[in-house]
C-alpha cells in the first residue's frame, strides 16, 4: 500500500483454458482446480497451475467406498497441493487445507470480504493509525498442546518476512508495510535484514505492530493465512535455520511442510499423500466449535474425472465442468445484497438435484488499450459494440458476471455497483450499440474505404479468442479492422512493459478487498510504459485522454487518505467513483467480466455460503454432514 | 562375431544414447521458455529483484555450460535433486516412490491383459485361418486397435459410473465396493506377507485394487492387445506354411508337438519387439488414461512438473524414462539372442 510502484505486487491473471483463471472465466468455481480460487487474494500461482480446459468445479470429495466412510467427515476434492507451510503456499489447493489447520489474528468469516477477530481478542490502534496493539484470545492451544503466546506471532511474522522459504514476504514488508530495515544482498539489491521487523511481544498476550504508513486494509491483510500463527521455533530457532547446506530446506522444515504442520485451527493434520488425498481431523481442544469429524480431500486434476467422482456421490460437493453445465437446470430462488444467488441445479446425471449458489469474486478481466497507439474514437467504438451481458452468456454459459467497473461488486464503494452502472454506463448497459460505434468512427474521419487497423493481442485462451472473434465481426461494421494475435503469457507481459501492445487482454485478482487495489492499475502515472515500474500498459496521459487529469487527481486523493477512518474512507470512496468514471470516459480498460464462484452440493451437507474472497478461505468447522444417500 | 559379443556391443552403444538423450533433455528444459521463478512466484512477479534473487538461489544465473556439467554429473551419479515447484524441497526419489507404484500396477495389468488375451487369440486365429472364428477374432482385433485410448476411457468411466441406470448392474458395488475413479489402494504392496498372515484384510484389498485398476488396464491394454493379436496371427500363418513345418508334418510329428515346438517358438520372434515396446505404456502412454481415471501416477507427475516448470523434477523423470527405454531395448536384444540363434552372426 505504501509504495504503489512496487512491481512485486502485480497480479496479472491469465485466463486461459488451462489455468485457474480460466476456470474462473468459465465461471467456475467452487473450487477445485483453482475454481473459486480465483477469489483468493494470494492466488497468483493459480494462474500457472493446473489442468486443462475450463473446468469448473468444486470441492468434490470421497465419500465413501473404500475410505471407511466416517459419515462425520466432509468428503471433498482438491487439486494438486504443494505445501502446508503457510508462508510458502501460493496456490489455492494448498491454501484450502492450510485454512483449516492454521488460524490468524483476523479471519474472513466464510470467505466474506469483511474481517472479524480470530486469534485476536481485541485490538487498538494509535492515533496516527500506524501502531496496532493486539490482545490475544486466552486459552488457545496449538495442536501440539502448547499455549499460544505473543512470541509465537513474532516468530511467525519474522518467518513470513525473512524465511528463505517464504514466498509472501512482500505481504508484510510492502503491502502491509511493517517497519523493517534492509541490507545489501551483495548483488546490488536490497533484502530484508533479519530481526528488524516492527512486531513486538509486549507481554505474553499482547502484540504491537508498527507500520511505516497508515493503511486501511491492515486487518484484512492479517486475515491471510500467510500471517497464521505457528509455534515458536517449530521449524528452527530463526528463519535462516530453515535452509540447510546446498540451498535445500532442512529435514525439520520438510517435515513441517509436508507431514507435521502445527497450527491452532479447528482441524489437526492427519495425512497427506502426494497426488492422492489429504485429511484433517477435528481438534478436540479447539477454542471454538467443530461440528464435524474432519475433512477429507481426494486429489483429482481432470475435470471429467472430478465430474464422475461427484456424480457417483463420492463427494459432498460436486463439480460441473463447462461441457456438462446446462444453464437451464439452474433455478434461482433468491439473491442477497452482495449479489449471491441461491437455488438449485438439476436434475443432474445421477437424477439428484443439487443445491446451488453463486457469488461474485474479487476478480476482473478486461481489455486494455495502449492509449498512445489506439485513438480514443476507436477505444470508444470497442466499448459501444461490447455487450458484456451477452459475452458472458455466449462464451461462458452465464458463469461469470458482466463487468462495467474495474472494481468488483463485493468491494465497490457503498455497494452501489449495479445502480451506478445501470444509470451511468455511457456505452449502453447490456447493449451492443454498433450504430454509435460507427458514428464515432465516422466523425473521426474513418469509413468503409478508410478502415482503422488495430492489433488485438491475447494470451492463449479459447474464451478470449471467442470473444475476440465476436468483437472483430461487430467492429467491421464500425470501420475497424481488428487482427487477432496470440502470445504466450510472459511474452504478452514483456511486450506490454515495452509499450508494444495495442489492445490486450488481462485480469486482476485482489491482494486486499478494497477498490484501490484494482484502481491503482488506472492511475495514469503508473501506466507509463517508459517507466520500469508500470503496472498496466495504458500510457494514459492528458495527450490521449481528456479524463487523465481527473483520474490522477482522484488517485492523489486516495493516496492522501489511506487511514482506516470513516472520513478517509468517505474521501476514498468518492475518488474511486471518479476514477471509474474517468476510465469510462477515456476507455483505458474496457471491463468485460468478473469471475464468479459457484458451489453445487448435496442435501445431506449443511454448509454456509462463501463470499467474495472465495471458497478456499472458508473454514469448514460449522458444516454438518448428515446421512449420505 | 559371436552373439554375446554382439550383445556386449549393444550394451556399450547404449551409453552414448543415454548421454545424448540426457543432453537433449537438458537443452529442452533449460533453453526452452520454462521459467521456474515465474512458476514459483506467480506470473505477475516473474520480473524484479525477488525473481532475480530466486533465480540466483536456484543456480539459474550460472553459465549454461556449468549448469550442463552439474546436471549431467548429478544424473549420472543418481543425485536426482529436489522438486522446486510441485512439492518444494521434496527429493525426486520420494516423489517417484509415491507415484510410480500406481503406474506400475496399471502397466502390469495392461501388459498382462494384452499378453494373455491378445497372443492366444492371435495364435488361435492363425491356426484356424479363414474360419468364422478367425474373422471374428481378427475383426475384434482391428476394432480394439482402432479405438483411441482417451475416448474409450471416457466412455468406460461414464458407463461404469451409471451402470445401474444403463444396464441394471452396479459396477461400484459388484464383488467389493470401489469408486470408479481415483487410484487403487496399494498398501498390500509394502507388506506382501500380510497376504498370508492377515488374509481376511489383505485379500479384499488386493481384490479391490485389481477391480479398480481393471477398466483402466483394459483401456490401456486394448490397442496393444489388438496389435499382438494381428501380428501373432500373421506370424503363425507364416511359420505354419514354411518348409520345415511341412517337413516335420511329413515325418509324422504329432500336431501338438508341431504347434508347440516348431510353430510357437518361431512365431514368438516378431512379437518380442512388440511386447518390449509396450514398456512405453508404463510411461507416456498412460498419461491420458491416468488422467481420466484420476489415477495420479508417474505420467501425471511428469505432466504437472512439465507445465509448472519444475526443472529438476522434469529432468530427473526424463532421465529415468530414458534409462527405462534403453533398458528395455537391451532386454529385447537379450531376448533375441536367447530365442533366435541367428542374431549376431556376421553374415559378410
């Protein structure tokens, strides 16, 4: 938050048929392969992992048959997990299991976007909002029997910042901006200097954390499992001890990460057989309630296999891949304020009707324009012809939410997403306005004999390709000739950074649940590709957009009001809307759709719906499993 | 040159083949577009100081020739290294030990089905040429051969999952309850003695494991089954019409001795390379079938490692595959030298 030019915080999403994102694209979710994964803030890795096609899915599971069938256990499915070390996990599959075993100071209850206390009993902030003092919940024990103390958190946070195994140190050092010192790494760079983190144990039950700058989403960041408590010294006296000779992790570390993780969560680790299954069982000394015996995950990567697994009632939650998904089988019974829809899906292949719900996730896919190269009338013509609603229906069978703002609905200022879009979207809300597109192009001097040529560059994704073809045909009528080009993801980013793209496709997933995490992408000075730290490739300036100044000013307002106070939030919210509107005017990003999370589950499972942070952040201790039929 | 000299020469020649194959592997994984730093950190963070630091830690910034020699030395000394991405820090050995048994179990049964169904059928057809049963067997062989693995697998999984609705017979609960997809439990493999000491528990487990692997093994074995049938038939026909069989018949060798002693052994010769060639089923050929049946075996591990840029794991697995392939080729030559005395004699 502090320094927004930090490249390390980028989160581009690749929506290919093969990746998480894609899944999201496909609207999927719920889970398994990254399914809902998309919802997770820390899920960058999802984009690279896994399986093929736009599956979708869910946490399926194994009920039974051979696994002994303790009917108290949740039977779910997961995709390939990599580690159980909270600071090393970057994928949702691991995150899903880690969330059950470890607790943090704060938590996203059921994966919703607002946080509540978890291991923190209470907290206080200093007047300048830079110092947070947390009082820990009494009587919390680790699975090894030790009592939780403030020193455990100091150790855990130090690991997050300085462990050679940590892949999320920027969460605490940059995003949250906890005070620390750096030292030369001997190669001309700067690294974190061990033991200098601004986190202290005031007494056994009190932690004090100092930030470099006030930050509105401090508590939200602390809810990530990367910030989870592990027993002091669990993997070595100091984080540096975790690496043995030859750059390989020590035996103790490997044990912790694969076969003996210890946390304070509702479930104790039981087994994890690589590529096969993982299981956790209820922790008897948990401070809260655990209403089931445990959770078993079968690891299944293939969407079709997963589908069969669910249809055979081996899992309580089933997965429906896009190929098997029939939108007409959904009947929605009600919808809540945050856009979650509840109903049923069925009858499925096995004759049963499953419960259904969907929720928008903190995930936006967009078409970006290099404004230096693509003229404003052309960008507006794109916006006119784009009908987000039909795109979502045609390309994703409706498994996505049309996007008008860059900020996803769950975190849109004042929950005003839909109303603002309906009333003010300038390019036709759920409409394809080819006439207006032609008109704006003709006013700019283009015609049938004088077509404008534009290059569309996308990463390898069948869904983007389908959309591109629809757009290309429509734009033909507006005197625009669009060439579709595909590039590997890394090439796309590299060319973007060099300013060599015209129209390109990308997505963004939240680091923390507030609009500024998204809107930093359209802060004009940060879109200048001649700078090394550009985070999007718009080259937005007053030369090529009338609203560039408005966006710059609004971002200035945001930067000056980062404190977690109501008045600052008020100021930020107004500025967010200003930025969205500036983007509408100049069409830097043409927002296309938001990922949604879906879940299909059998009647015998009673489970709360999850929120915008995604199902992988949901803890299962309140779910109950009845008799399987 | 004696045939043992010939065999020895083949053995020595395999060394440069292994080195060449391993070198190509190195080139593909290190010179290709795989970026393990990006895979570990996530694609958005593939640049910047963190990624550079990680590349340095992983040794990717050293000169390529140095990396090459390190890699070759590690492989030759069987120092297979640790996984970087899939299961960060876990030795490749351990991962192979976890994933390989299922693939071997699957490969074992699919080769067995091919051998014990394909070859007898082929021989039967060859001994009774141009009869109705020959046509039935031959046609069956062509059909099995023609059905693509991935298609057959998907159909089979679907049908077995819904067998009760479709044909009124429930596969899942037949004999012993097993799920249609997911890997079989192979616990009995580690304690084979339990089959004797604790039969009530271990035999059902063995039965379950066989039942569970059967559909996948049939799919995987189907094409080679067809192959072996066709080639077996041709080989028998060819032998049965050769002069020495005629001679044997003329001097009154009984039909039984004729078939077993003169026809069978000679007809086996063209089948040897086909059977050893099936070793590839244990590796690449099983990836698709493993995926559809959610049997996460070695093929799955290799595929995951490849798409996630887990360089040491990909390299190690590839090296092992090369060794297996070269090994089976040597085995094939060995069988040749044993079965066919003509091999190795220099004609010139």
